[in-house]
C-alpha cells in the first residue's frame, strides 16, 4: 500500500468513526423516538406526551427572522450553578413564586419538529415555555412591534416590517395594536399584524415544553 | 544570505516561477474576492455590534432587513464562506502546487470558473438571509438552494488540486503541509454534504427534533477543527520553516499532533448544548474531547516555538512570519477557550453567551485569518510579479488587526462571563434578562470598537491587495520588509524552495 493510500484510509477511519457514531446512527435512531402515553391511574391524566405539536407555519417565520440568534428554547437542569429551572415565568407554573422548578428539557419535548431551534445565544429570555408566559397575544404583538415600549432596557430589534399601517375605516380593525403614544401611527391610521406576525405569535404561544413526564413528575408532585 | 536549500539552483527557481505562474489566475481571483467579502463582513459585524448596545441605530423602516437577527448571521456567513474559506482555497491551491513540484498543466481556467460560482453562491446566500430565506441554522443560514453550488465549486477546485498533487512524484512520504491541506480538502465536503442533506432535506421528511440542533453544533465545531485548523496549521508548517530557514523541529511530534487533531476533532461540538435535551453522552464526549484537543494544540505550539527558537528577530522584519506567528499562538488560545467552554465547571456560565462568539472569532480571525494574511503577504508578490507597496500599510494592518481581535476576544469572553453570571445568579430569579443585558453592554461597546479597528485595518489591506492584483505594486527585486535594518539579516523571497 502506498503511503498516500494509507493516508486516505487513515483519514477516512479517523473521521468516519465519529461521523458514524455521533451523527449518522443517532440521526437514524432519532426516528424511533415515539410519544409516550399517560396512564390514568398512575399519572392522573389521559392522553399522550408530548401532547400538541408545534405550530410549524409560525416556526418558519421564527426561522426566517433569525429569532434563535438571541433566544434559546431549552431549560437546563439545576446543577453546576445553572438557574434556568427557578427563573420566574420560565416554567408551566406562572404564579408569583412557583412551587416546583421547571423540568429540564428532553428529546421528546421537540418531537415532530424538523429541527429544534435550541438557540445560538441567550441574549433574551428562554422561550421553551413562552406559551405559558405570554398569554396575551395583543401584548405580544406590541412587544414585537416596539420592544422598548414594553421594557426600555430591551435591545431586541423591532419587527415593524411584519406589521401593516393602514387607514382606519369605520370603527377600525379589532386587531389594531394598542401602542403607547411615541410609537403610535399618525392620526387616522392604525397598525395591524400581517399574516406572518400572526403566525409567529401563534408559534410562540404554542411553545409549552414543560408537560409532565408520564410516570415521573406527576407522580412526584402527588406525594 | 541564508537559504534553506544550499542546492538551490537557477533551474529550481525557474521551476518555481513556472509553478507560480500556472496557478496565478485562480489564486489571485480567490484572494481579491475574499478580501472584498472580508471588508463586507467587517462592516456588517460593526453594524451588528452597534445594534447590540444602541438598538435604534439604523433602525429605519426602509432598512427593515438590517435588523440584528439578519445582520449577525449575514456577517458570520460572509466571514466564513466569503472570506475565510475562499482565501483558504486560494492558499490550498498554491501550497499543493508548490508541494507537488510541478506546474499545473491544465484546469486553471476551470478553477477560476468554480471561483466565480463560489462567489455567486455566497452572494445569493447573503441576499437570501437579508431577504428572508434564512434557515436559522448556525453557520448554515444560507437558503437551502445555495449549498449544492458551494459544494460543486469546492469540489471542482479540490479534486483538480488533489489529482495534480497525487500524480506528481514528490508526494510520497509524510509531508506535513500537504497532509494538513489534503485533510482539510477531504473533510470539508464530507461534513458539509452530510449536515446539509440531514438538516435541509432529510429533516423535513423525518423530523430530527433536538438532535438537529446537535448536528448543527457539531458542524460548527468540526468546520473549525477539520477545515480551518488543518489548513491554517498546514500553512504554519510551510511558512515557519521556510522563513526561519530551519527544518520543523520534530517530525514525530508533528505527526502525533496531526493524527491527534484528525482523530479527536470529529467528536466535538455537542457540548454547546450541555445540560440540554441531547442524550447526555453526546455533550460529555464533546466536552472531554475539547479538553483532549489541548494535546495537539500544545504539540503544534511547542513545535512551532522550537522551530522559530533563536530566530525571533525575523518576526520583526518578515510580514509573513509576523502574521503566522500570531496565528499559531492564537491556535493555543482558541484551544484553551474551547476547553473552558466545554466543561460544566466554567461552561455553565459561558454557555449561550458572547463567549461563544469570542471563541468563533479567535478561531476564524485570530487563528485562521491571521495565518492566511501571512500567506497572502508571501504568495501575492510571487504571483503578481511586483512587491507590496508600503511596509507602513502592512504594519498598520498587522497592529490594528492584532489589537482589534485581542480586544474583541477579551471583551466577548469577559462580557460573556458577566452575562452568564447574571443569568445564573439566584438573586435574579424574578427578573429574567435585564441584568445580563446591562452587564454585557459595556463589553459590547468594546466589541464595536474592536470591529472598527479591524475595519480600518482591512480597508487598507483590501486597497493594498487590489493594487497588487492589478500589477501596480513596487517593481523591485527586494521584498517589502517591515524593518529595513534587518533587511541584510534575511530576505524571505530569496530563500524560497519548493
């Protein structure tokens, strides 16, 4: 065997092994992951976990706008000083002082998503359980249109291009944004969400990755 | 005057000139275009950085596409595919042609055509990101139709050069530079085709869920460690011995470093999502291997240090050695930073922060680009037939780049830690992000200033390179050195061997 052939085989084996073990086999095995049923007697609820899928049309807008540059969608467990689980509003429990920490994310939470947007950076808050937190869609539209109208320290870009400014006709659109004065349009005009903005908001409200695990969390909570 | 090769005859230097001439077209084409993309990427990086502390900057309705979420991926993709990969291809062509010891008989025109298509691909990709076609996959944001164009262009160039190299007789035995370069050319298409097929096509039919994000993280790390690292180190192993006139200190050590890097790099990447939904063994392996990668990094650094030992004065005078030296040092810093990001001990407060951006920038700019600048300063005069116009411009380029990238990385790592500390501080349990945004904002001003420095340095680099490519350089037999007092000590161009 010539040395150049040896070299090519060496390369192929050195890189082929991790390629196969880290990427190809897990990618094929990821297909075998199935939803788990709840047991009425054990868990106290019926149905399957994970329940509702994600809102794909809105996820496409989420991808297009690059939201994952600053927003993650994963809750880390509480160790090594990581505090995701006890952040206010980051779990399904939206009360002032949550009794239970948020459950850390697992593979099944993302079942059915072509690619989960776990996120590039966490410049803004985590969105894994944003659906529990952001219930008011009108308020979410205002946040997307003018982030600094909601919190003045925010560095989130405004997504004004997803909104349409139009002349008020009759009583005006029921969807028109209720903006503070400095962001409001000229008199006689109103701002309404476009189709994309609505899809995006529907997607964000569908993000609920804190469903109880069959046989685990619910059983513990009952104790 | 010292030469590396005492048998350097007129015949050999004529042959070198012939080799250089045979690859002149594609190499200069790729260099000139990559410098343009570097400039574009730097401008976008500056704008994106300013928007992070002054979100109303350029926030006009007519510039709706310039919001941070599109600017940042466009900036990174222009830096990676427009600049780094393109200049890397140019350097790879030249290195393989030189190592083969034979002029390229045919295919230069085809490689220029491939280069044109590469640039068309990158342009379409950047327009796609701004226009709303982004896939939101880190470093793969280009719309899905772009990747076949890039792969085809890459393969045309890579296959032609590998063919040329393999068919020449000089290629037997373990030659460090060519093996590093061949490894890079071999691994990139494999990685890139795999991830694109899986993420852009397979995932739509058969959802990958959280594992898709893991593949994406794997891509980012393997691109750094299996394309940029071998290509950059290959250039280091070529230029350091060549300019110092000393053979590589230890071939055994170098061989060990090479196989360590190639054998380990494929396992890294998933540690980005440690503590996340991926099966725990994946981030665990990634974190462990990112620590083990300190071994090849140390080996390379030791070898380069011992090769340069006693010749450090040359760093003063030779622009190439100066850039390559900084690049090779940055490789060590990059590996250390990668190890810090990979373990829970330090990574818990650096995960998902600006520290990761700092790591990417030390890899792509601090290590790879600095090495490539060194290579460009060496190669272009030989291809264009004229010398660099001004030592002052080279010095400016060097110092502004070094200060810029050092400030950038320091700001991003410390700022990232401040950001992560704030997110992980139990006292901040009821106010999710305000502390982290405020903690990091000072460092973000530093980041913007650093990009302004780098923009200044690269603007002059671009102008200087355009003059050279157009053949408007200095007509002289002596190369442009940074300190003329040392000119008698050593002259890089006269020591050139194949």
